[in-house]
C-alpha cells in the first residue's frame, strides 16, 4: 500500500513529528511504501506544500483574525472566503501528489484535529471527498483542549471547527493517543477511536557517549563532576519549565552540603562543581511570556543554557555547522525534568526512560489515566498546581523540597540510580515498544477498518 503521512512539518523534534517517524518505520516494516507531505522539511524528505505553513504571513493573518481579533477583514464572510480560497490551493496540490504517487491511504497528523490552520483542515476534508482516498486520522491534540482556540472572533470559525476538525461524515479510522481523548471525541463527535500510545524503538542501540557527541559538555564548559539536568521539551506554556527551574534552584542552594559526596557515576562533588539546566527545545512562547521566563532564568543561582540552535532530529555532520541529534543531548545529562502540566501523551518521558535517566515529573492528566498504572518510578511534583500573576506555574514549596530530597538521594546512590532506571526501561520495553505499534497498525489494516 502507498501511504502519505501529512503534517505541518517533518524531521523536527516536536512530539507529532517524532511520532510520525515511528509510524513510518513501523508501516515500512509491514511492507508499505510511505511518503511525507508537509509545509516544511527539516532533515527529512517530504513533498512540500508551502501553503500549509504555520509560519508564513498568510497563516499568521488567518490565525489572528480567527482567534484573536478580526482586524484585517470588514466582514467575517470575507475571512472565510479567503480561507476557502487558500484551502483550494492546498487541495489542488494534495490531489496532484496523491495521483502522482498513487497514494492508497493518507494519515493526517493533527492537521484535522487541532484547528491551528483552518485551511489545511478543510483541504484535507475536500481531498477525501473528491478522491475517495482511504484515511486514518492520527489525532494528537484537539482544539477544545487549548485555550487559544476557545474564543473565536466569529461563529463561522466555530462552524469550521465543528465541521472539519475532524469531519465525521467520512468513513475513516480515528486514532488518539490517550484515554481522555478517546472519551472526549466520543462525547463530542460520536466517534469510536482507537488508542495508540506513544511508543519507542527499544531494539535500537542504547544512546551512549561516542566520538561525535563526547565534546558536548566541553562545548559548554561543563565539567565531568558538574551536575546536568535536561529539559528536552519545546519551550511553551504547558511545559511549565518554571517548575524545573524552581526545583533545581533548591538543589543548587544545597550543593555546598554535597561536597565530598560521590555521584552515581563515581564522580565526586567538589567546591568547583556546578549545576546546569539544559533547555534543548524550540522556543514557542509569545514574546511577553518568554521575557518573563528569561527574567526567571536570569535570577537563577545556577546556569541555564538554551541550546536549540545546535539540536535537530538527526545529526548533521557538517563540521562547519555541527548539529546534534536530540538523543545526543540525553547522553550529557544526569537527570531529566519533565514538569508538563498538559500533554497528549509524552514523548520526552519515554525518551528519558530509554536513555536510562531518572525523571522529575508533574503528574499531568494523561499521566494519571494512561501511564501511572504501568508502575514507573519517578520523582513527582504532584498533580495540583497554581498560576501566579506572571502566569507562571507553581506548586507548594513543601512539594518542591521533597522532590529535591528524592533527586539528591537518587543522584548520590549508584544502586538506586541503576535499579530505578533499569526498572523503568523494562516496563517501557514491554508496554510501549515499536513491536506493539506494528501489531496495532497491522490489525487496523488487516481488519479492513480502512476498507
């Protein structure tokens, strides 16, 4: 079967792009031919339709007038007409690719559920109507889950969201990534969806320091007996990176009391040892919110480094512009922070487990419904948070203090560190592997749920 996977971007380090790569690998191992269709390609080959971009000026105009303020159009019907015209441009190019590549099945990823780009969602629906191509929708996030889509400037935007995100009139298989989404799409759209959790390739070689990435710590003047925390997510509101900053602040203030103690890896803390937090993800915060986060970063008593400019989904071995794969960054850290308050599932969670690194987490809703019962051993910031006047997330100080104690106990106990990370690895290998994904996809196709 010839399959086209559709998303705004490919080859990036966001969760949807990473999960698409896993599906592509699994489908190809099942004997299918898979291509990507996207607005941008980043270190991955794709059929590019620039009109699908979520970074271009046209999209920015649409988004602003749909969800923020109707400033550029005299009437909402003019806005809708413009979106319809743009959707037609995208539709025409999609149909051409489908014909040229003899596509049997399309798999839209988030473009027909999030509401980020109304023109793309409409174009996908129109393509299905006109070509009768088979479809598996892979919904990672829904518009009703995000505040930014909650107050459209006109009822006509609501009408489009209801009609196209997703279009319930098509015969299609709908896949979601957690039990909460399964219940919501049933309640709101009367769709019976299949839950496919985020998975990982546990058959690959373990991530290790090698000749390519061994210079990472040195590149940032980080010594071997320094302690590195890693926040591998994108920088955005729901990632609540401020919780990681607050917790590590307590750890750093206690660092002098740890002098002379031996870390899990045999390195000894000295008076010269320092603490670092590495932020490897793309910044997607609005300017005013990022400014507030920057202020918090600058007030920290330890060094916080933003290194997204050297991180891609894959290595770039061009010596003049050396880029590291996201997995390379895990090899330089001692502990992973993952304090998100909202996730569709959690790619960085499972990456940290595969990397055999301990985790600091906030127990976000999907963690509670889909992950916690699997039995992972983590340091928890609880499942209750508040937001201050600067729109920064915080939890009670006592919880932060307890988390810091647990972090230090793990870091300074080699047996505890090894046992915890091995236990987590084995749980994920059993429950969240590529093998599990291949079995689910094989069943969807062989059971003729897509024709």
